[in-house]
C-alpha cells in the first residue's frame, strides 16, 4: 500500500509523456486524484496514537554506508502528505485553462515534484531526506525555466544557487552528525549526544537550508523574483507546498536532532523570523505587482509559523500545523486570483487595474473571502492558527509577541489595498469575464476547506496532536521546555 | 422551549437569513429578500424576549455547542451564555436591529445591491450576537472580529466610489490595532487563569484569597481597554467612525451607533470583576480621562460639522466617551443604562437623518436644507424627540441616563462633573443647531430637490415612531429614587440579580440628585432657547468652508487628527515600504547576493569554457553529479 506513494507519482510522471496531447489535462488530474486516494487510504489505516508507522526496511541497505531504507509516517507526515495530495490536483485544475496544462513535460514535472515532496515527508532516514529534498529542486526549477516569464533566467539562477548552497550546508551537517552515529536512520541520529557547541554548528547547517527555503529574513531575496518570474503553477507549488518542507524539516529534523542547539538558536531564529513577519508585511504594502504583494505576504505569514515552531511549545506547534495547512490553501488561492486577473488583462500591475467587482461578481466574492482568510478573520482556519501561534509567542516573550502580532494590522493593510485597487474603483476594462468553472471549483474547494477548518479546527489538531506530543516528549531541551 | 434551546436559535436565525439571501437572494424579488431578512430578525427578537423572561429571575444558563479546539492546557469552546447582561444586549441588538432592517427595506429600495445589503446586515447581527451571547472571551473575540468584517463590508458597500472603500479599510485597520491589544489581553488571561470562560474567571477572581500581581491585572485590563478603544472609537483610535459614515445610513444607525460601537462597553461591564481588582485602578483612571477627553474633543468637533451624518457620528463618539467615564468610575449599571437609551435615540436620529437624506435626494449638507419641518412632518417630530432626548431635556430618556453618570461624577470627581457638564452643554448646542438649521428657516436646496421632497414610506416612518416612543419612555428603566419609593433602579436590580460582579450599589442622596437634575435640565433648556434665537429668530446659516476662522475652523477641520495621524503613522510606514523595497531590499540585499555570486562566477570562468551553454542541462548534470559525489564520499568514508 505505502509503496504506491512512490510508485504512483513515478508511473504518472513517465506515462504522461506518451499520452496524447488532448488527454494530458484529464490524465494529470486523474493521476493526482489517485495519489490523493492512496494518501487517504494511508490515513485510514494509521492508528492515531502518534507513533511513526514505519514501512521501509530498517536494516541497513548499503551495509557499509549507513543508509537505511527507513520510511514511515506519523500524524505530522500524513498531514503534510494530505496537503500535498490535495494541492497538486487543485494546482492542475487551476491551470486547466492554460496551454501549459496540455504540456506533457509540465505535467510530468508536477508528478516528479510530488514524488520528491512525498519522499521528503516520509523519509525517516537522513540521507533519503536530503536526496528527496534535492530532487524537488529539479522539477520546480525546470518548470520555471521552461515555462516562466521571458526574463526569468537571472532570477532562477539566483534561486538555484541560493537553495543549493543551503542544501549543501545541510548535507555537511548531516554527514558531520553521521560520523558519530550508527546509521542515517533518524533514531540513530537522534541518539548522538553532542556538545552544545557542536550541536549549534551542525544545527546551523540545517537552519541555513530551511531558512532559505522558508524563507526567513534575510535569506529571502531569491523569493519575490522567483515567484514573479515563475509560471503560476510554479509559484503555487513553491509557496503552497515546497516551503512547507522546510517548516516540516524544522519539526522533524532540526530540533529533534539538535535539542542541544535550542539554547543558541532559539532566540536568534525567532527574532529573525519575527523581523521577517514585519519586514515582509511592510514591503508588501507599496508593491505594484500583485504577485509581489502576495510573495512578500507569504514571507510574512510563513515567518510567523517559523517563529512559532521555534517556541517549541505544544500549543504553538499545533497552531503552526493548522497554519501550515491554511497557508498552503490560501496561498494557492491568492496566486490563482492573481492569475485570473492576469489571464484576462495581461497585467498584474495594480495601478492599471480596477473595477472588476462590477463585471465579475462571482470572482469578486470568492476573492474577497480569500482576502479575509488571508488576514485570518474568524471562521477561517488562519484565525485559530494565528491565535495559538501568537499565544505561544506572547508567552515566550511579550515584546516579540506584540511585534509579531502587528501582522494582524499590516496584513489587513496590504491585502485590502491589493484587493481594493484591483476590484473596486472605476471600471478599467471593457470586459472582464467572470469565473470559468475550473477556477470556481478551485476557489470554492479552498474556501470551503478553510471555513470548515476555521469552525472546527479539531479535525487537524486531533489528528496531529498525538504525534506532536511524542516529538515534543522525545526532545528534552536544555531549557526544560 | 427552554432557554438552552432558544439561544442557538436566536443566534442561528440571522445566519440562516444571510445564507438564504446570500445564495439565492439575487433571483428573489426585493420584497421577498427584505421580508426574509427582517423576518428572521423579528423572530429572533421574539425568541430573545422569551429567553429574557425565563432567565430574568433565574440562574444564568450555559449552552455548550461544541469544542472548537482542545490543546494541552486549555480548550476553546463554542458555548453560549445567558444572564441578564447578555440577554439585555441581545434584546437591544435584535430589537433595534429589527427596526433598522425594516427601515432599510424602504431606504435601500432602489439599490442594485439590495440582496447583498441584507445579507451583510444579517451577517452582522449574527456576529454581534456571537459577541454578546458567547460564554467566553474567545467567542467574544470571534464576534468582535466578525462585526469588524461586516462593518468593513457595509462601510464600503458603495464600492464604485473609491473613497468609500478607503473609509472601510481605515475602519478595519484601526479596529485591528485595538484587536491586537484585546488579543494580547486574552493571552494574559489565558496565562493566568488557564481558561477564557467568563464564569470560571469570575469564580477565580471572586474566591477568597485570590492573588494576582498588580502588574498583571493592569496589563490585562489595559489590553482589554485598548481593544475597547478600537471598537468603541475612543482617543486615539476614534477617527475611523466619522469616516464610516460613507456607508448607507441604516448601517450607521445599526453598527455605528446602537450596537457594534458599544461592544467595548459590554466587554468592560462583562469583565467588571477584573476592573474592580486592586491593580486595575490605574486602568480605570486612564479609562476615565480618555473617555472624558474623547467626549469633549468629539463634541467640540461636532460643533462645526455641516454634514448631517458627521454631526451625529461625532456625537456618537462623544457619548461613547461619556460611557467610558462612567466605566472609569465603576458605574457599570449607569453605563449600561445609557447604552440602552443611547441605542434608542441615536438609532432614531440616524434613521431620521436617513429619512432626511432620502427626502433630499441624497443631499447631506445641512446648509442646503432648511425648512423641512412642514415637508416631512413625521421625520421632523421624531427627530425633534431624538434631539430633546440626547440633549438631556427633562423627562426624556437621555436626561435620566446621562444624569446618572453625571451624578456619579459629582459624588466622586468634582472636576469630572464639570467637564461632563461642559460636554453635555456642547452636545445640546450642536444638536439643536443641527435640528434648527435642518428643519427651520427657508429651503436652501435646488429646485429639483424641492420638487422631490416627500415623506418616507411607512416602512421607514414606523421604526422612527417606535424608536421615538422608546426614546421618551426609556428613562423608566432605571428611574432614580427621587420621585418614587418603589420600582426605581429597576435595571440595577436586574443586573445585580445574576450578572457576575454586579451589585445594586448605593444611590446618591435624593436631594443632591434632585439638585443636579434641575441644574442639568435647566442648562439644556436654556441652550435650546439660545440656539433657537440664533438659528431661527436670527436665521443664521452655517458659514461656507472658506469663511470659517479661529476655533470654528479647528472644529470644522476635526482638530486636524487625520492630518496628524497621516504625518505620524501613515506617511512613515508608506515611506518605509517604498524606500525599504527600493534601497534595502533592492540595492543592499539584492546587490550583496549578486556580488557574492559574481565572485563565485569569476572563479568559475575556467570551468565555464567546457559548458554547453544550456544552463538547464548543466543544472541537471550538476545535481546528479552532486548526488554521485555524496554516494562516493559516503562509501569511501566508511572504508
């Protein structure tokens, strides 16, 4: 059963290459739904006791190298898998109207990407984690390289070099840790006892990789350019799922492997992440390119999640799990909204837009709800997520909590500015077609999910809390958290 | 039906109405849409009345709906709570709400967004009821944010005019500043008490031997108050309320006069046991003086406003300030009494102004009105009653409720007493000015407007009449003990019965009360006469904008609050955003990264010669190469 998690994406990634052009759209959606089915089946099977369900061969695979075939999942991994499996079909459907959707290579790359993501979330072996982490870089790079905006090359090189440097740092840290461990298996790695100083240096390697991918201030400069130059599907994959790998990596790998490093990393990381929350929000206010607005917004939101994770408190962690899901859904929705405008008008430049609310009331409605979800109003999942995360931060440090809390205010500023400038005011185009069914479906699914989770967030927290508890308990940090 | 069955229904009915109108309202006729929206409100009101009756003399009722989330240390519950305070607020919200819905059916008749308007209006009521009926601070916050959203939607209802959407955004953002304060207050409560349930917090506080550091209780109460300054439009967060008048007039009546803006008062009264603790004295003093300053500043600005709705908006801010003065003195019942009468007469005045605007074909400038009393008699009479009530003319509701607050001030803070009298004097002046300029003298509008002048339909005048009656008799709710020996202070007893922390309290000496009443009443009457002489006998009309000078200009320019905020906060943030993006993000960070890249690139010149030029191929190979290297390294390191 679990093997299908690997087999299906590979199968679809390859088989889509020989499907006739007219069938690529449907084939891609069917394939992604099949993966979703497998993930749901795994969730059904999973006994929700919080332990890691291992299904690989824990014995060494290459006896001499220390690499094991250890794969498995717990509640946290399953939630990430589910997010991936839900977002991929949504991304494919939202691309339905683009020519890109009938491109075999594109669809193949999406499945390739999914393979990498699944691998990241179920690897219980450090080296496999690293390998899959790297694998995800290839399809996303190629998608943006082949299908991105004309002047994409410099931005993409920057993106590539940035993330690659980060990954290498992680690899170095991983190897440094392995020197003292029996194998790359996660439990073996955790068993290594380090001095605080070594732990700090090694953890820094992981942190660099994650900080770049999340991105945490000031490692973010690749992000706005890459987002704006990538095709919409690429941006959605990047912000919706890919950066969640890094947040997941912090919970699964960075902190549990190096609890000794919490004393030196906790404050600096939280401070950097909090600066990112405010910085991203402030820069977003005056951006003219809508995609850039939401790129910086994404940086601001994700910075808060990273800060909350570093607090390493149970409530803050469950809040960040809720927010990871929420951000994945809302980011995809917002970028789709930008895409909808760009498809119809050929521009994302805010001063050139306006008045669409009158011409496209359906779009105006769904976009408005998304905007509200993005500023985390009650009845959307972001509200609960932010509530728990900010509570954690305030109780960790009042000042930091208040500074991070300004996202409540600044978020409203840039989101409503972008929304109002594009949708309200005098009409600027002769015509603006209302939502296509494929766009409507995606927006509606996202909103419904966000609202259900907003009213009853226990769906997520009940599922991940046992696993979070175990992760927290196995890590006893020096600060006694 | 028992109360526990009634409460969810009261809450859900408006939501159902919003859902029906929001989904299929577009294809329904306007009458049906309006009837559904008003109907659910009326039913909700009747049910609230039933619940009120059965809770009134009994114990508070809690209804557990579901647990939203359960964490390691606390759980957040969707739970409803009925005691005399929450039911009282529910009655105001649903009662005044029903009337305003009814009014809107006539007022919005020609608007294309009719169904949308009623959807938002119902949705607002749902959020407001969540706010008052919730059994914990979390539900309160839920509703608190919810009413903020509905307020945003309704202020920006006519979004074709971009100015309106800016006003909506301003309101939302300023509210959010307060919300952040409130949120932090909730975290502090959660940290100390481990729960957000009112009942449990109250129990903990009122248990013998309860200890809390003064610093913490000050922190909690000041945070709650910061939240209140946002929602209830106090200095420094009050400037959104006048701008909020960009919304349709029924919205101003419902949200920005009768219900939402009183949320801050409700929050304080609900948490009165926290405010009565030792360390909260400072908060109460801050509250008192902020309220006082707001009351006077807003009344001063209202003196020279010429937009009929702006005058009423500043008047609302001023009255809310007075309410916080009452809270700062610990006069919780007096505050709730005034909230109630204020809901009656201010809703009346706003709806009356709506009726005037409706008659004047959307003209809002009182300088272009005049002589309307013959043309729209019902509106005129009801508006007069509203004016008399708010100005504190004896025997009308505002007279009693205001007097109770002023009486409290007289006993404890003499300075506050005189300041409040000054504020009430200003109130009477600008209200009579508004009334006389609008309804007396000669008509100053265009011919066309004069031709169109007409009294509103029954759906609009009926709410006016009902509210006018309530504005007259509302004072009976909490009559002071001067005239009668029994049946007085009904509201005090009503709250003291089952609202945590509320007591009947001592009442002032009847002779003092009488003296204060005579003074206040006489002042109001004298002001009425003077303004009559100025604006009717001498027939003076407010000056054109260019001619105002001195204090009048300061008042007309709203004491430059917007300009100052613009200079202090808005401009710097925008500057930071623009320059930050350009210099820090663009030049510093970006160039730093690029130059590092260039150094690496230079060193790679040699290698570049064997490159194919297809960078994508190159990168693919690079990744595979790296992976190969890793494997190679691992194998060798083991050996």
